[in-house]
């Protein structure tokens, strides 16, 4: 019952906001903050009471806060939700990031009722996806998250927001259709003819049909790869991020991308263990390509937000590298594969915190100067030291510096994957070097040098520069964008939304046992199931 309250409390608050339009604008965002805070407190209580158990537990047993009600009896689909070491960290991440976005949006002036209601709706969709233990229920929440994010980008984005929202919707919706085809394949291939994930993982379907199992894994993998996103299914990502509002980008990168990677570890690996073993090297190769592609393309960007977006492709590549290595049963011992799986799960949480903070900070640039172009900003450490400090901490965390959660995650992925796929792992290390270089370059462009801030009043206006002598003897006047030297530093609500994310990333970097105690039993269970 408690888990059901956690899932649907945000939706209830959204309904109140839409049903009572007379609520003042400030109070509407306040309702969002209060609902998210209460929801996070309930997830905190669940975490406090959660017993991860000894040895391998989760996925098929040891599930906490479980509710299993019949929904569509003809196909044995039900409202089956529960929590284990795979889902609990992502439920907590969802609660933390949505609360941060609510606080960040305290001064949202544009239709705050609908804005807050949409994010609360999204929060329910994300929590429901992470808690689902039924494939149809998972699909319903998964698709609802697409609908919610489409309206956030189209309604509150900038630039080519509607085009980017449509592109996001079409790509991810087509991916979800592939996912549905895979789920139907699992249903038809199971002896019990059920959509229940626990039953399917305990008695995996299509074990004796390698071709059918491979095709079902292909359909599920395509759907999840689009959502993650992995190369070459990532092309919707930069436009959606660039044109989304800051809170939308933070949720998109911090939570919605994890719906894809979570699907791999919750559905593809334990329910199709034979097929996952057979095609694990493909997952490793796709992961390594995503690592390198994301890093090198991010390095070439001239736009802060697009750069951060491409680093998400890079970081999600690490996750797939770790999960792929866990399927190479013949190449590595069980302990190494557990370490790789734990590293992949740790990376999901770490990326959500650090990239969420980076996108909120990029929103500060937009609110001050209405541009993300690197060449319009410079020397921000002087007029905005708090912004500079937060951006530097988030950047160092994202590049995997020791002391941050990113280091713990990447260290475990590489340590676990090295035995199973040594060549691929060594190649993937190049991605760390490139990522470090691009974040250091971004810090240099934004924070160092002479101060340059786009004119807040009219950022697109230009001013005359110095006269230039042409070869033919005439004189031309250079035109350059209007700039200023003053920028307002982070406001109170911006600090209150970003700093807790960074503090959590540092805590998970210095005291990783807090999260490892929850992840390891579930990772052991997944590796045992994959190794059957």
C-alpha cells in the first residue's frame, strides 16, 4: 500500500492543481514542492525500512512493499509492483531530482498550474515504471512518461521546441512499439502465458528457441536503446535537450534515460538469460561505440547544453558496457560480472545527480542571456562565483574525478568488464580522457578569461566593433553581438535545487557503501539468473 501511495501521490497533487485553478501561481509551484517533498520522505522511509537481505535477493524473491492485484485476467496482466535493490535507488533518485526541479521552478511565470501538474504526472509515470513487476504495467507507465515529456518540451521549451518535441515523441514512441512487440513475444513464449516479470524471470521463456529468443531480445533491445539512448538511436536527444526548459532537461537526462537502462537489467537480462549471453558481445560493442561517439561529438559542440546532452550518450555507454560484460559468462568469473553490474547501476544514479545539476545550471545561462553558445559567455567566475563553483563541481564529478560518485561507478564498470572484454574495455577508457578534456575546455570557456555576458535585455542585438581596413582601401565596420560584464549569480532557489544534488554525488563518492549495500544483493541475483 505504501508503494502505491508513493507512486500516485504526485498524480493526486496534479489533479488538485488542475481541478482548482484559483490556486495562486506561487502556491501552485508550492503544491508541487510540497507533494514532491512528502513523496521523497516516503521513499526515504521505505529505504530506511528496506532489508536487502543476505546473498542474492531481488528480481524473483526478497521483494519489499509488494502489491499484486489482478488487472487483465485473460492475459494474466496485473497491477504488480514491488521494490528491490535494483528499483529502490532509482525510486530515490526520482524523488530527489523531481524535488530539485520543483524548487528550481519556484519562479516559473508561464502557466505554473499546468507546468507543475505535468511534472507531477511525469513523476508518477517514472515511479510507476521503476516499481512495475508486470510487463504491461511497465509499458503503460513507460509510454505515459513519453506523453508527459512531449508536452513539457512543446509547451515550455524554446527555439524549435515543437519540432524537437515531435521528434522526441516519434522516436521514443516507435521504440516503445518495438518494446511492446518484444513483450508479446515473451508472453507467447512463456509456459504460463503471463506478463508477470517475477514469474518470467523464475521460469524464462524461449530458453529452447535461440532464434525466437534472439528476435524477442532484438525487439526489446531496440525499444530500450532508443530510450536510453544508445548509438545510433540517439539523434533525438540533442534537439530535445537543447529546446527543453531546464527542469525538463534535468528530468529527461536524470530519470527518463534510466528507464531504458533499467529495462535492460530488469527485463532483458533475467528474463532472456540465454539470448543475453549469446548477444552480450553486441551489447559491449554498442556500449563502447556510444562511449566514444558521445565523447568525441560532445567535444566538437559549440553549445553548452548540446555538449552536456552528448555526454549522456557517453555515460549511458558505460552502463551498457557493464551490463554486456555481465552476460559474457564464459569469459569472466561471477565476481567480476557482479562488479560490472553494480558499476552500471551505480552509474545510473550518479549520472542522474550530476547531469541533472549540469542541466539546471545551463538553465541559469538561458535565464540570464537566452543563449547556450560558448562564444557568448566568458569569465563568469568573477561576476558569478557561486555559479562557477557549482558548475566546476558538477563538471569534475561528471568527468569521473575521485571523491565523486562518477569515479566509483566507472571504476567498477572497468574493473568488472576488463576480464570479460579486455580489448573493448581498454578502448572505452579513451572515452574518459576525451570527457575529461571536454569538461576542462568547457570550464575554461565559461569561467576563465575576460568577462562576457550576453545582453539580458535583447540578446540578439548587435553593436559596432572596430573599423577594419579592406585590401581595396575602403573601411568596413565589424558587427559583433552585444555583451555585458555583469551577471546575476545563483538565486536562493537555484542554489537550493542544485547544491543538494552535488552534495549527494560527493557523499556517494566518499561513502559508497551506503548505496553498494542496496545494489550488491540485487546485482548478484541478476548475475545468477543470467548465468543459468
